[in-house]
């Protein structure tokens, strides 16, 4: 299955060979190489899956040299996934920049740009992040007003029907007099 480009098989093979029982990657380079097979087949997931294994403990365990190269590796991988149309990749890049984690410099402008790119690809998480940056954190670049923030909140709700946080934010916008043109859907 791996030879024919089945992403699940590629992932399972990498997990069995290069991850210990606690979920720690024991050979990062070989683990990453395993996903080259997925890249050969143009599988977007091959640029994303190993990133989800990155957490604070894994990051702390990296050498200083690995920590120094990690942001560039992550950015390269996520940009490739985004270029292939994946809408989670720009969300992750936005998150890393917004919070300044895993070696990324905290940069809210860069975060907003990546969230906007994900919104173009109809990512509810990106629309929600845009709304949060405009309405809650007030960390969006100048020129983005409350009306646009609530419109983003509404789009997050429509794209991911049922998320209670998205419902609350869109309803609050409606109560404040925004989103009246979406009244039928909100009510």
C-alpha cells in the first residue's frame, strides 16, 4: 500500500518504525523521510501529519540546532500543503506566528495574513481566528472593523455548523446590529 501512495499506510509505517510507545519520535530525520513517499504522490497530508506530533514536550526535547531549523522546516512544509489547497496549513502557520511558538517570531501581521489565506480556502478555523483577532484581541492590522470581524464569525459558523463558540460570536454580532442581512440563518 505504501508503494502505491496510500497515505494511511505511509503514516502507520512511520509511526511503527520511528515513534516510541509514549508517542515520541525517536528518529526525526527518518520519520520525515518516510513522508517523502507521500510527497512523490502529491499527497497533501504528507506535509502535515508529522507536524501534529509536535507539542511542547517534543519541542523542549529537541537540540538547539533542531530548534533553530524547525521554524523554517515547518514553514516550508506548511506552505507546500497550502499551495496544494490544504486549508489547515495556513491556520497552523497563523497560529505559530500569532503565539510565537516553536521558534517562530511573534508577528500578528504575519498571522493575520496566513489566517486570511486559509479563509480564502474556506477554513472555519481561519475565519474564527480572523474574528478573534479583530473583535477580541484587537491585534488585527488597521482597517479591519467590527463589521468585518462579525462577518468572519458568521462565515466560520456557516462553514463549521454547530461549533458553540462560533454560534455565540455570530449571535453576539447579530445582537449588536451586525449580520442583519443573515437574520434568517441566524434565527
